[in-house]
C-alpha cells in the first residue's frame, strides 16, 4: 500500500529569510492514507530568541527550547523517517520553505517540491470561498478540537490526519484512525434497507372533480 508522511512544523516566526528558525517538527507515517502509529517528533533549540507573538501561537518560550538538539543534529533521523515518500502538510509551502532553509544551513540538499501534497490547496478546491484553516476544517468534518489550545505540531498532525482522510473521500462515521502499527480498519457497510413502494389510487369522486377541473382548462397538454 502507498506510504506517505504527514508533517507539521512550529517556528520562531513567519520568514526563514529574516532569520526565523524551526523549533518543532512532528511527522506521522501513513499507509493507505491512515496512520500506522509510527511517528517522528522533536523540539529544537533555534539558537535565537522566540518572540512573544510566536509563543502565543505555539506555547513555547526560549526557556522550553534551550539545550534541546539543534536541527543539524536531528536532520539525518528526520530524513530517514520521511524517506522518498510524498509529504503532506497544511499550507505546505510554509513548512517546505522552513525545512529547506534549515537543510541548506546544515549543508544538506533541499526537499523536492514535487513531493508536496498541500491539504490547504485540496480544501480550497473542495470548499471554494469558505474558511479552510485547520480549525475550520476540523469543525466542518466534526473532528474534536478540545485539546487544541495552542498550535502544537504533534497535535496538529493528528488532527490533520483525520482531516486528510475526509478530504480524500472520508470514512464511515465512528471508525477511529488506527493508533498502532496494525492494519488500518476496513470499512463496514450496513445491510441494505428494504424499501417499499406505495401506490395511491384516487377515488371515483376525486377522479370526477379532476375531470371537471380539466374541462375548464383551454387545451390542457395532457389531453393532447
């Protein structure tokens, strides 16, 4: 079955070209578009400050990150996890841009943009003109958002995995995504419901009233 990797990053800001850095990477392995339970997750020391406005988004301060591994220390492990498979993210150009900036800084080749699968593009195509943030999609598909108080990358990956299944065509309501390395659950179809047709016959009185009504019409088409 097809393997792909769904991932998310958190950063110190919005633009790697101005010195913003990756502080968190989370990735989930998908097989047949469902999580297998294999995951990659790391917090990183950005070697710079974390602005207050960024901390309000993801909840991390520099004190949380100081002494964590550097990106260069974890790059090989991350690249091994993602392999050569398609890479799925929401607003993927943002995440690709940051990861490629970090890879360049570490002296490593960039990720091939041809591997990118952007769920934001998928959502915009399916729901044009509607809000298509991850939160909006979770609400639209009935995905539980109660644990999402900040933009934690690992939690966002788990939410996006459910959204991605729905964007790819959905699954039977009530079937959870697999949380182990086992086979993804198969869809169980309900037995067909027996349908009965009901024929309604008019009474002689109703037929007479109908004939009288039609007789008042000028050239009724059903008498042609």
